[in-house]
């Protein structure tokens, strides 16, 4: 889009001063490391500029006005002195003003301003222009003591390098968008509103959009764990929301979280020892509000929750203890949810399995929105025998789903039971216990959008006395120990058509 500079670093000069002689300043190190890493990520040089000389009380020179206007993205190094500096605030304000006059302050739903938080500052004190930016915290905050410790910018502090990599990756993706022809940028995304664009993290559209996951904001004691999960999901191409800071005003927070949840098929909640921040006009913490809204959404749609509690969790506050007891014991809290008390790596594995299942079996709007799906369950030894049934069902205008096999078979089959419109169980070589197991699986599915149109058991060879006596009130029973004939399924298919007609 014709920017002379790729990145303009806005900072208070005191934040680049060192406490010992012979050291490189924090901002100088960030500048040089970004230059090298962005070159590696983009495969070409990146122009990064910062003012190494002028102080915050100098006149806002014409040269800096020009420099700020020429930049594709602005990187603000937030600190207590930054928010007090007229100089820094002018740089931020001018960039935002010029961006709005040009291509927009947000491109593809991603802000062109990157908020690097070097030193802890309460969110309500952040400049208004940065209020919606997610931010990259280069410190660890202890809610119990109210103290923050900055990450060390040396080679040994993994926390620094993880956060640096997040920053570099996100800047590189924004620069890719900015360097693309203007026609490839989605104009609707300039607003930056939740849900205004389905693409995130620069992953190209390939016709197979991956699931959106709501990774709930958590308390400071689990921020690093949340960052690790977010980083890994982003690397796999999943869209992770929220991708902006959540509001601290109750009604606005609820509205924003609901907008994000409407996009998502899965939410993940990391529950720590602290209760967390309580926003204005609310008596619940942000952590609790996010969970409650996800719980309410899961009651009405095809939506799952994963709730993770560290195995050594010791709640510090009575309100948090009550919240954890609710999550652990309430049937309402556990509906459409899975509660985990495992290692973080195990949680990441569960998330990947859930998302893989969602990706392989996208949710459908319902039986009246398209084809009617019949889930045909059979034992593998009966594969050759079910072929005539499969063929007849397909020729009768139905879509046929088959049992899954392999590593994710359990999850896949539960999803089939959730998404199918009707169920047909082929009772051939399987035992009666196997048959009962198939029906017991149905009780595990709690998030179906509509009741099944019909269920049937097709009792087939080999013939046996238990099969001749077999009866059930759970489904239509079709007995045929000879060759298949279309009339065998007539009553089952008629029931489906009648039930479907009644729902339309």
C-alpha cells in the first residue's frame, strides 16, 4: 500500500536506559531482534524506525510527523512514563488519525497498532487508542502481592522469547496484508468489530475453514499457560478469539463475549487460584462471566466447553472456591462440558481432538436445511451385507453416514449421533451386548439440535434364538433373515418422511 516504513517504534526514552554500563537498552534489543526475525519470516528486509535522540519534552518535529505518517504499523512500548509523555501520546494519536484517513486503523480485523506492555499498568489507564488492542505483556503479574516482574531480555528467559515470537509473528502477518494489493484486503474488516471477518492470523482461505475456538481470558496466575495454548492453536491455523481486549464495563463485556461465542464451536476455560477482576456494573469476575455465557450458549446449540483446573489448584478466595465447587459438582455446569484436572499438555491434546472432530464433521443447520442424514451403524464383519441397504437408502434420496474407525472413532461416532437425522442399526454378527451399547451411546449425546426422526434395528443373519425373540421399545424392529428387499425398510423410511414433514 506504498508505506515508506514498515514499523514505527514509539517509546519513552527512559525505557531504553540501562541499569548497568555496557548493556544494550531494552528497546534497542527489541528493535534489532524484530528486524532480524521479521526478515526471516518475510524473506526480505523490513524497515523499522525509532527516534534514538529526541526526548519527550522536545517539540513535536515535522520530521517525526512525516515518519509516523509513513509507517504501516505502530509499535507502542507501554510504560508508566509513556502514558504521561505528551510526546508519545502525540505519536500515537497522529498515527491513528492518519490511519483512519487512509486504509484504516484495522486491516483484516487486525489493528495496525501493536501494544507492547513493558511495565505493568492497569488496563483502565491505557491510552484510549490502545483500549481495543490485545497487547503483548513482557512481565508476570502476581495478583496476591500486586507486584509485577518484567521478563529478562536475555537468552535464558523463555517467557520473553515466547512473547517476542508472538509479537513478531503477528506483525509479520499484518505486514503481509499491508504489502498485498489493496484488492486482497477485506474492506468490511476495517471496522475491527468482533465477527466482521472470518480470517485470522493470515492463513489463506482454502475452502476448508478451521473451527473457531473461544479461549477465555483467565487470571494472571495462568496467563503463561493460556499464551502457550493460544500460540499452538494459531500455529495449527485455528482462529482464536477474543483477539482484542475485553471491555471492563459489564454490559459491554457481555455483549462482546456473546458476539465472539456466536462464532465459536468450542470454548476453553482455564480456572486458576484467583477469582479475577470484576468489571463495572457486575458482581461476577470476567472469568466467571465468560464461563456463564458459554454455559448458556451450550444449552441451546451444538457447542462444547472444556474446563481445565490445575491438578495442584488451591483457591485463594472464598468466591473462587465456590466457583470451583460449582464447576466440579453442578449438573448444569457439566452439561455439554468436559472438566479436566490433567497436565497442560494433556489439555492441549484434548483440545486438538475436539477441534479435529469439529473440523471433520461441520455442524449442519438441521434437517430442514438440506439432505436427510441416516446414520447406518454396523459391525465391520457385516460390511459386505450392509451394501444393499446402503445402496437403497442412497437411491431413496438419503445421505448415509457410516461408523468411524481409527484413533478418533469414539469422538467421531458421537458426532455422527449428534448430527444424524435418523438411526439404523444393522444387527448381524454383533452380539446383543454390542447392540445395547450402540443405544447407550445415544444417551451421551446432549447437544442435538432436534430429536431424531426415527430409529430402527435391522435384525439380520446369522439367525439365532435370541434374535428371533429380540424386541425393544427404543426403536422400530425389522427382522429379515433372508436376502434384502426394499420393502424391508419401507416402514422405517415412511416414518422418517412423516416426521420430517411434521417439522417443516
